C-alpha cells in the first residue's frame, strides 16, 4: 500500500508540474493575443485616418480641377470663395 501511495504522489506531482507549465503557456498566449488585438485596433484606427485623409485629398484635387476648368475671371472668384485668405488680383478682374 505504501508503494501505491508513493506512486500516486509522484503522479500527482507530475500532473501539478504539467498543470503549471500549461498555465504559464496559456498566460503567455493570452498576452500575445492581447498584443495582437491591440496592434490590430491600432492598425484599424490608422487605416481609418488614412482613408479620411485620402478622401480629403481627393476632394481637394476634384475642386482644383473644377476651378482650373473655369475661365480666368471665374477661377479667381472661385479661389477666393474656397479660401477667404486668397484675394483676387486686379489682373484677374
């Protein structure tokens, strides 16, 4: 009976050791998953900011093309309307 108890204690110690190893591996995996999720969220935010910037740039390009297609007099007024800091010159009037 003593040998049986000793054998069971050894098996129990081995199982506890395996459980600790598995627990540490799970904790490591959890940290990695958290890092990956945070990285993914950061990339998604960056992607959204880039999409917004590209849409703004596209809008500006479209406006510039529209203004360039106007006759010179209308172009000066369109520029002034788009940006109050731009004042039409006398030569454009």
